């Protein structure tokens, strides 16, 4: 997801370009599978402001049953990118801030959205992804996926270290 922004950097402040994105990630490691949407790039006094709305589809692993599922999401991105070299003089420019490394336009005036997209996608992902809200998960005894089939394992099996407490509970219930 690289865009040459040399013409945009040559233009006046406020100049803009629009790009439609329809990209499928195939190389590993990947944070998302597919990206669709559009971005708008605007020339600022220091660089290029990129904003847009991107629909992503990501394959995640369920936190309960360990099955894979596709998770759709919409990202609203807004980031400013800064050139590493002055377009008119060819002189290398100092970084604006220390933590802008992922927001640099390289020496060939190419703006790469891949790392920023990765960061936005990670921030948007659920902490504990679930394939469905009512996912049952795996059997604690045999490891079967309980969403696909029931197993014949007994839920009453108690860890022997807790046996005395289980007996106490049984005697208390009568």
C-alpha cells in the first residue's frame, strides 16, 4: 500500500489526492487479510495528512474454542506523514518528533500506509476474540470443540486436590 506523493508535495498547501484501496495481503506475517475503502491525502505545511475510512476483514482465532473466524471491522484513520528529504533541495530533513518513524515519506517520496494500517488494526481488535457471543469453547477433559458436538465427559470429575472441599459441599447440600 505505497503511494508516490511527489506531485502532492510539489503542490500548494491544501492540494489533495484521493485513492481507492482494494488490497489483499498475502505475505506473512499479516495483521489483516483484506482492506477496502478510500483515503484522502492533503498537502500540509510539513507533509501530507492522510484520512479515510477502511473496511478490513481479518482472520482471528477464537479465545474459547480456538477455531478461526473472519472478523470484519471499519477503521477511521487520520495520520500526518512527513518527508525525509526536501523535494526542492534534496537535503535530508530532521525528524519532527522522535516517535514518527512509521509516518515518514521515504527518499523516493513514497508514502507507505502498511505500518499505520497494522497499528490501527491491532488497536481495533478485541482483546479476547470470540467466534460467536455464545461460543461454548472446548471440553476441559477431552478438548473437543463443544460448538460442533457434545462429548461424554463427566463435568463432575473433581481435581483430587479439591476433593475434600467437594465432599464438604455435598454434605452441606444434604
